[in-house]
């Protein structure tokens, strides 16, 4: 069964360092997303991406964040200068449908720990 | 304001019990209502979604949406230990590529 894969599963970094989280969405999907979940908190939307550009972004997704689809398969989230409060689980998701019916397929997440 | 409220529990029930999970919301623009299941340290997995008001059944799971009250429910019949997980409600306005707004999740434990 097709699945969304994410790497790394866990990354530990020092405050101020750049981090790139990688995702391979399901191959025929068109919409790509990043969400994050701080321990014990809600799953929060960061950004959506369609047709090689950002569709929507949240207030969390400030200038320190960027997304890219460098080739036909990978979808990356870059955090330019990490802060302690960026420590969270980051989930990539993809969907095939044009209506946001909620049929998102999530990866298993990348746990980011900022020291 | 896009806000979704969900009682985090935890909720503990014996095997075979009927479980009721609920969310309330404030944004009347929401059209699609979803229930996700999340196991510890895993990504959310879609259980079912409902468009607008009404009921939807899938096996032991029934989702209900009451848009007039801004209230959604998930019922689990004949609960099993394998149902032990965190259940997240989520909603969207249906526009392609827009955010799903999640509740905080209710942690359910089903004991055998």
C-alpha cells in the first residue's frame, strides 16, 4: 500500500542550526502539507503546497521556514535557524483530492529536538 | 476564528463498551468533518469523514455532524483493546489545499 515516508525519524540539533526534514509523498498525489505537533498539543497546520507553490501557510510558518519540491518525488521543510520552541513532531501529508475533504495521508513524522 | 474544542480525556472503558467522542467548533464555514486515529508517536490515520450534517457509518464506527449546534461525534460500538489510541477530530472549509483544523485529541483506553 502506498505510503508517505519521512526522514529522519529523529533529529537532534543545536539552537540556531539549519534543519531540513524530508518527505516522499504518495506518487500520484497533488497536494502536500506540513503539520507539526508539539508534545501534548494539537496537530497544527504549517503549510500546503500545490503545483510548485505555497497554497496556504499559517502564522507559525514565518520567514524561518521554507518548503521545496526539488524533484518529482521529494518534498522538504527547511528551518533556517532553529529555536527551542521548534522542538516538535513534524508530519508530512499528501492528498489526491481537490476538495479538502480531509483524506490526507500522513507520514510517521520526524521528531525534532532543539537543544 | 478557527477553533476546535475536544475533551482530551483520558477515557477508559471495558472491552465491548460503546464509546462516544465529541468535538465542538465555532467556525460555521467548516464543511468537512473528519476523525483521525493516532497511535503513540505515529502519524494520524483517517478513520472517516462526513460532509455537512448527517450520519455516516463504517463498520463499528459512526460519525455524526450537527452543524446547527456546531457539534460532531464519533461512536465506537463493541470497542476492542486495539481501539486504544488518541482520536482527533478535524475540520475544513473544503477549499483545496487549505488547513485542517484539529482538536487536541481524546485518548481512549479499552481494557480486556
